[in-house]
């Protein structure tokens, strides 16, 4: 299952999008993962300073 963003914790900083090698994350007010591009590598999880992303 792709990365899941906790919208309550996400502050929209964009660190996850910058870390994603597949450009699977866009950030408006909060991060959003494109499930078709996410390969569950975990780069976004490691990059998120808020702990708002997890691979389920």
C-alpha cells in the first residue's frame, strides 16, 4: 500500500515531495500521494520532520 499522509500532522513543508524519487507527492496545503507513482520506498517517511507520513 502506498504512503499515507496524516493531514492533521502535515504542515505542507514539501520535504517529502523533495525527497520522493518518483515525483509521487504534490503539496498544496498538505501533501498528497499519487498512488500510481508511489513505490513505497520510504524516502518521504524519512524526510518528514512532522512524522506525518507512513507506509501502511
